[in-house]
């Protein structure tokens, strides 16, 4: 498993590719339904929502606490996703919100000490920093990038 620098690098690459794909998307296209029941604004709100949920997780972990806040159940991801999408901002305001949420998430990941990244040599388990980046960042970009690319390609942008 990668160390902190490599994990942050992978996160930033995923973000740059995803964000770069949105460069020429027109304002009115953000409300076009294309990903199941979601439009682009809702997809961005979904991703921003997870960035915002995981930002304090880095902070909790650095204090020696569990990443999940007391009473939160992330296993019900469909409910979380629906809530994030429901609160989406319209058009390019959704993109600005996404960018702001990502910036906070990235800063929190960078602030987490190096020893929370990589793989534990004794247990072989991937450390929490990598898991937090994979679930809501690196893996999330990898999940949605092909969908975004297909939508953009279908519209000829």
C-alpha cells in the first residue's frame, strides 16, 4: 500500500482528471438527468457530501478517535447519497461547492500524520489514511470518471 505522499498524489490525480472533464460543460447541462435519477449537480453534491463527512474523520483519527462520529452509520450509503443529492446547488454553484469540499478534504488528508498511511507491517492491514482516501476520494473518482466521460462523449463536448 502506498505511503502518504503517493496516496495524496493519487487523490490529486483523480481530482484533476475528474475536474478537467467538467471544463466545457455548459451551465444548463448541470440539470440534465443522466446518472440514474441524478444530474451533474446532484453527482457533485453527492461527492462533496462525502468529502465533508470524511474531512472531520481525518481530524478524529489524528486525535486517536474512531473516524466515524458517534451515532453515524455509513453502511446505509444509499440514504446518505440521497440526502447529499437532495441538497445539491444548481449549475456551476454545485461545481464551486464540490471544489470547496474537496479542498477541505485534501487539507485534512495532508494534515494527518504520515504514520497513518501505508500498510501496517505486522498485521498487513491498510492504514486508516489510505482507507479514508480510497473510499471517498481515489475510489470515488475512479467509480464516477467513466460515467462522466461517457455522458460527456455522448453529448459531443
